[in-house]
């Protein structure tokens, strides 16, 4: 193979046979090996040949396009009709005599038509090299921060014109990538890091550099920009989607493909088995994702999968949703979520939700009237694994070998069920203040100064996005159903009955699960969970043991959602042969629990013109816990049977009061609508007791008037100071590098 040496501004020097790379795009200086007596190279039909006979000077008419060497033996016609590489002249020029052979040491030629093509040809037959590919010398990828990229070779200079490993590793850009997961507290990790690696260590294949896709960058920026805003940091210049990234039609590649590697391909079921077959086995992360996506594909008209974020190690927190209109909130259709594997080594709940997803899909397709009615009237969200990183640690040890705590925490060594804001302490304080609201409590600002797991943030943002009514968190280690509050009213008391204002409703919800669970109803006190038998296998959380930062308390005090905790058994990582029995024990309990979301009342709050009133408060006399209407004005209030006085009110409107009777055997929510009339101009301060104490909620909580704001994902741990001083992270970068990354400053 010949060699191509660039000549500054004048083409390149080519030695060898065949077509010069990139032929057809400029002038080339060609030389032939010594075996060619004249040292002259001739071109014909897009190929280069060393010709033993001196043939031409630049612009000679014998170099016509499309001619074979044999065709050039006869003298070429002269004049305007002759096709040459020069523009035809109207003035006939005399023929220049060929120079002596000794003077023809080098010549400039123009490459002929249809050269060899390493890429695709366009419809016109021309060679098309993707603009996203540039020629380069490939070398092994040696950057530690980019070691998990989807490729193994890169080149220098990179897209930022860094010319060596040492320059890259000393750069502020590389330092930023190295600590990005810590700065953003796990958000957008490892997506942003891999995106940055595509710029600092570009992909090199077969002597060509490929650029990453622009749409991947734009999608990440839309999702991750709030995380940068939260720490008062500008979007990094080297992640400029238009400068360093390119379009799909230009031959780009997806730098995040490895994150999805092995998750797209489906696993074929054993031959002869129906599509409704459920494999009762443990599922790895990749297997879980494949099963959920396959299930959603089978029932595409009632199911879909979506991600609510990533774990600290970058695994998707994948949810499968079932609804008559997947992806959409329907008016007065209640929303339910079931969450498993919050502790990585408690795997039974993870498997139960994987089986439940397959069961709902199969039974719906088979025409099961109960399942069809459930999915047509309820929007169900299943998150089998909230802690996929911890699961990987536990699964490495395996069933029967896993310790009591190994894999319990996430990759940051955080217990996710102790990582939520402590709103229960604030509730106890507010409960003693007359007229203060003790529901929809905002998250205190000091909470964000602690270590908050990305999994925890994902759940909180999820809860702000969807108006959940009912929830269950599936655990392992005992056999009982517990309900809020989980934190004792007196912190020094490790066990103390601490009920919520909705104690009766929480007992009803807990019994909906326990009363149809065969093992929970087993009368033997020697069984797993036998010590809870006298309580009916349900217990107030704080009366069992008190802890703060739990997810169930947060659900109740920050949103409209009622959540219980289900302990599925004494073995946290059960052997595979026990999974089918576990499923049989919990299938009816799961379905019965989800159906209880239709207890109580539901309705729509509108003004006199029929316009929905969002964030209106629905109060029940005697229960000091209000719920609020969704953006469409609809609401759901879980209530036990009995007579209730229900009040609807909103800023600027007069109260509306209704008496509601809920029969004991009523299993469908009664509809109670409210039409609010505007207050007169001279009215005094409305909604006494509505005033909210405490700071603004960074996740989109209530304002000072109690109105929920739009979700504002995770604002700053530290806002810009009034004196114009640098953000808290600035000193870190300036201490590690002589180059001050002022491009990270927003002000």
C-alpha cells in the first residue's frame, strides 16, 4: 500500500499503486517506484498506474475523464471540443512539446472520476464520507475516567486540540469529568461522563475519528441542566451540542450505547412454552430490564416502560406502567405505585413485581375480567428495583450465602429508607400549633446539605410528577405489614405507638394486604412473623421500632399518597425454589391492595365556569390532613366507611361543604364534585389556617399560600452569594489545576 503525505495547502504526496485516498477532492503530487523508468504516473478510470512512457504535462489533453490507457495512444483532438481538466478556451493554443524525461521528476495531477470508496456512495454514485468521520491514527484508550466507554481506541489531538494523555489528564475538563458524579450527587451519572469522554477521548476506528450524536447531547442537556443550576455551575463548554457533536445522517454514534448494551436484545423463551409463561427465578439487572420491556411490548396498548432516573452506578430505575392509556393521566383515574428492592439484599419484592407485571399483561390478554377492569380504571406503576446497585452486591454472594446487611445500602453506602427528609419531626411541631397546616410539609433547606442519594431524588421527583394516591414498599426480613408513622412522637422512645390522623384508613389498607395472605393469617406463633399474630399481622411502624428518614412517612406528609410497608418473609434473599410459593402467597394480596385505591371518594373541583381548580384543598372534619387537587382539578380521598363532612376550598373562592356517607360494603369510590364560587372584592383574608410556615420546597412544594409550584428539580445546595463570591466548588478546581475554569462560572 502506498503512503500519503500531506503538502500544506497543495494536496498530498502519494507513493504506491491504486487510488489515492480521498481521490477527486484536490491536487496530488505523485511519484512512482524506481521500477517505472520514467517515474511518471498515469490515471485512468479512477485508478493510478505507473506509466513507463512519459505522458503529459499538467493540463495535457490526453488526460481526459473516462479514458483507458489504450485509448490515449492516438493523438487527442484539439480545440474547444476536447475534454481536458482545464476549462475549454475559445482561443486555440499551440501544443506544447513534452519536456525531456529527466525533467519529469514530479507532476501535479487531478484525480480522475469514480475513485475507490471506503464509505457509502450517494444516489449520484459519488463517494460519500460521513462528515462525522475524520482521518486519524488510532491508539489505545488509556484514560481511567473513560475506561468504561463503548470503544477501546482514540486519537490525538482530540476535539479540544489536546495533543497527549498528559495534557488531557491535567486539564480542567478532565478533572470535571472525574468528579462530576460527586458534584451532581449521582445525577446524570455516568451519562455525562461518557458524553464528555466522547470529546476528550474521541472514538477512533480503522483510522477514522467518529463524532458523537447531537441528539444524545441535547437530550442529556435537557434532563441534566437543572442539576448544574442546582450547584450554580454553567453547562460545560466542551459539551456544546452544536460544536462538538453532529447529526445522525452524518454518521454519528451513540456514546451511551454501552449503558444499554445487553438490555435491548430479547431472550427467547424455551421452545414450546406459551408467551404467558412466567419463569420463577431470580433476575439479574439485564434480565429484569428485558422482561419488563418484553412485557410492555406484548401489551403495548395497556403498558409501557419508562425510567425515573439512574442509580449512583448508572443503572436505570425502570418502571413498567399499566393503564388504558399508558403515559397519560386520565381524569379521576387513581394512580398507584409499588416499589421493591429499596434494600438491595431484600430481593423478594423485586421478583414479586417482575412476576406481577407479567401476570397483569397475560391475564389482560386472556380476557380476565378482574384484571381488565383493574387496568381500565387504575393507573399502576411498578418499580421492581429501587436499589439495583445494592442488588448486584447481594447477588454476587447469592441466595443462601447473602449476609443480613451485605448489599442493603446503595453504592454510596446509604440506607435509602433512612435517606428521605425527616418531615415527621416537623409534623409533631406543627401539630402543636393551632391553625398551622401539618400536611404537604415542604422539604427543609438543610436537608440538601447532607448526602442525598440519586435514587432518593428520583423517587421524590417521581412523586412530584404524578399524583399518586396509594403506594406500597416491599421489603424482607419479617412477615408483617407496617404503616406510618415510622418515627416515634418522642424520639427517645424506640417503640411507641405513633398514629397519623388517618389511622383508621391505614389499618384498612394494611388489612387489605394481610387478611388475604395465607401465611400472615396462619395461626401458628412459631412461624415467621408469629409474634405479630395477635395484632393481625399489621403494626404501626413506630410501635415496632422507630426510625427517621423513611419513605412511607415522607409520602404521607409531603404528598397526597398513602404508603404502607410490606415485609414479605424472614429470608431476605430466598432460594430460587421458594419463589413460586412466595408468588402464590402474595399474588392475591397485591391485587387486593391495589383495588383498595377505589375506596373513599373522588371528584372534580371547578369554578362556576367549569374550569378546573388545581391545588384546591379537600378537608375532612375530624381528620387533620388535607389532600390537594391535581392540575385537572380531580382528587381522590381515601376514607374508611362512615359519615364524613368534606370541605373544598381554594385561594380566592368560598368554601363548599358537603356531607358524605360511605357504606361499609362499598368498594367503589363515590363521586363528590365541588363547584367553587369566587369571593367578593371586599372579602377578608381567605382560608384561615392556610398560611404555610417554613421555606420553599426545592422539589416544588407549597408556597407561602399553600399553592404547589411546578417541579423545580433539586435546586442549589448553595445559591449565588449577594457579594458576588465564587461558588463553593470553585476552590477545588483552582487548587488542582493552574488553569482556572472560568467557563464553569455563571456570573
